[in-house]
């Protein structure tokens, strides 16, 4: 076993034990239908830490439904239909759970009432049932805000990492913001508002950028210059805000706001994304305006952006940190990688890859408690979860050397390189019969003479890992081993295989009858990309 000790020594020098992940490789995405049968669904979320339920908002019926995946059941959590007006862009428009919802039972909804005015209201979960709200517990946080038109009502609400509740209002509707409301500091239209819901009435936040203690709009205003911030979100890792601001006739806009940044003017109505509109109210490209992060045109059936989320879940490990967004009219879905300045780079379209059927109207994206990402399809009444496709992605490389039997050892894999399925089996054929050998893996591909063959697996700065213990080939020189990703390989700690990793694998084996100078040899090698 002298040669085996040689390999072991090399592995121990190169190995870095502990948790790590190899460089991610690209994976295809797929959309899985989770639940359906909803009436004009508009939004989806889960209370913090609640992994067993999805809460789905229906716009026109003004109902919040609960879907439980474990039992595949749907129930009604809250029904406020009698007090909510519908039609056009009105209805039940937003839902947010208090960060301490599990203990204080507080959640928040935004809607347009029967008079067409916008309302922000707090409710309580029932004290006797986790699956029911107390419809008599309503407390108005803000409103009514009179809406001059039925479109551009906004209505998205989200808690930021600062524990404050943010509320986006559109410019009041019609076209070209005829009242120049988005730039009017005395009008709540076209503004992002921010509330301290734990501070008691009037719920204004004293650290808001325009706060003066007057009790007026300035005490609530966070930013201005929005046309219709239909869907915005906070990156759950960084606290940064991402806003999909619906455009006019030419451009759709994504805006970025770093955590803690405040008091920005996002340029409507004198700017539509990067385009000058020629309208008054502000100066196009002025240094006092905050430029967009990304824009896209109305080509290809696009007409209205649906802002999404920076992905922080585990089902798409190669997508972590990318911002997903879509278009309501075309049903197209993209993602982009934010740079350090909050500008989207490497924007990629996923529409055909995801394969969501029909003429879906994407009203929203949603996150569950684990940060997994969902698409809300209003036209089909369906909820889709985005995941990485997990094909058997193994690629053969490296030439196997002949051994004392006159042949060569070839490695292959069967099953799926899925961490969750854990059914991958490594196979080798053509090694020397009734001899010991082992599979080992590393993060890089090399070409280095070793024994009577070529070592094709390198440490890649991470380490060489052995799937021990060594095992004996059968009489024909064949051997199989299940790669159990729940077990640590030899000489390292847990976590050596994670979704998103790409590993290179080779087989080392004894060849005592060889006349080539060494008593061991190596197979060819394969590259395996792991997914969730």
C-alpha cells in the first residue's frame, strides 16, 4: 500500500477541512406548479419563520388565502371584501407580517376602499386559531388617501431590515402625472412612505429624512419621484431596497436604494428610467435625481414591470444574489447580478427555460420564509416556485492509461447529482481484478504523471478528498460506490458536497503485476455539477 500512502499524504497536504463550496456552475431553471385555483392572485408571502404555510392575496375578492403544502389544502385567513373597492388597479393590494408576528399577531394590509381611497390597516391574527384573522381588530395606520384615478394606486407594503413598514403609492393615475403629484412634496402620490408601527399613533418615524414633527406628509415621506412602484422588496441579506417602477409608454424601470439611504428623488415625471420625457416638474438628468439601476423597452410585448427579489434561498444555489423580475404583459422573466453600485449586470432571460405555460399575467413575485422564490400568475390563478433543474450533468475528460490486463479503467456515474435526492453512484470498469482502489475528487482539472497513469484531479485551492475506505474490485476489475453526500469524505469535516458545487472525480487502483514502473494506476476522470 505504499502508493496509496503517497496519495493519502498528498491529500492531507492539500486538504482544507471544514465548510466550503466550489465555484458555482450554471444550471437550468424550471418552474414547478405549487398550487392553483385562486381568483386574481396578486401577492404571496409567509410570516417570519413559518415554513408550513403560504399566504396568497386575492385582489378583487379581497381575501387572503392560506395554502399548506403538507396537506395540499387551501383555507381563507381574512375576507374584507365588503369594505374593499375593485376594478382597474384597485382592490386588496398588499400584505406584510410584523417581524414579531409569532408573538404579537400583527399583520398589515393595504387596499382601496369603496370610495376609491388608499388605506393602510393593521389587523391581528385570531387569538384562538393560527389560520384565522380577527376581522374586527382593524386599526388604521394611514389613510384614507384620496386617489384621483383608478390606476397607479401602488399598494405594495414591506418591512425593512430596520423594522419599519414601507408603503409605496403611485402617482395617482391617468397618464404623464397630470397633477405633477410625484414631485409635489405636499402630495402623497408618487411617494414611498415609512411608518414606525411600534411607536403608537400617529406611527410616524422620527428618523424619516423629511420629518419635522408637524404630523403632516413630511413626517412619513421616505422618497419621491415614483410613477407606480407596484412591487418592491428588501434584500434579506443586505437590507437594500429594489423597486420595479412601472413606466409610461417607452421604458420600464428598476431602481436600487442601498440600506440606510434616504430622501432620494427617482425622477418621475421628467424622467422615465434613463429617458427624458420632456415634461416639467424636475430637471432631467439633474444630479439631485437618483438614476435607475436598469431599464428595458416595450419590445416583445413588454408593457409593465413586476419587481421581484434578490434571491437568497437554497433551491437555486447558482442564482443566489441575483435579482429576479418580470413583465406583467409579456410574461417574460429575467435576472441580473447587482454590482457594488446597485446596477444590474449580466441580465439573463429565463422565460423559455422556466416554461410556465399559457398567457400568464405576472402580478407579483413572492418569497416564503426560507427565501425561496415564487411567481404569482393572475390570469391562471396559479402559484409557481422557481427551482434549478437537476439533470445528470457529468462530463468525461482525461485519457485513461493501459494497465497490466491490457485495457484501461473508465469511470462513470449513474443517478442524479442532486444533494436532496442523494442517489448518485460512481462506477468504474476495466481496472485490475480483485485489487484495492478508491474514488477521490477535487475542485480543479490538471494533467500530472502519477504512477502508471495521469492524475487529472487537482485541489483547486480547496483540497483532495477521498471517498474511503478503499474497496476491492471484482474479478473483472469493476467497482461501484454510492456517493453518500450526508457522510463526510475521509480526512475532512462536513459540508464537502453542496448544491452548486462542481467536482472532478477519478479512480485510483492497485496494479501489482504491472511492468510499467509503478504498482498503481488511474482511470480517466469525470466532472460532476451538483444541484439541490
